[in-house]
C-alpha cells in the first residue's frame, strides 16, 4: 500500500503512478487503485492499473472482493 502524499508527486500525472509502480515493484496490471476522484482513477487506468472510484465503503469492498476473485481465478489457470 502506498499513499500518494508520500511521493510528493501529483495525481493524475502519469509520473505519480509510474513512481508508485516502481516503489512497489509492481506491474500495472497487478495493481488495484482506489481514489475518490474519477480523474485520478482515469490516470491510473491510463498507465494500465485496475482502478475504481471510491463512493462508499460497501461498494468499494464489493469491488475489492470481485477483483480478488478474478485474480484468484486467473492465477489458477
């Protein structure tokens, strides 16, 4: 987990997402990005991340669960 304020880079600039990927040692398609602003989720998608906009806890939890279920299915293939 990484908080954007720790990087001192501003979303939705691609450098912010690319820096996060580098710091996490992650591939973009393995990242599930959550933000409460659509423009920031769009920025994450632009670099290949899976992204949602947080609107409320129940819908975000459901989205995380669905993402994890899909990831597990793909891993088993």
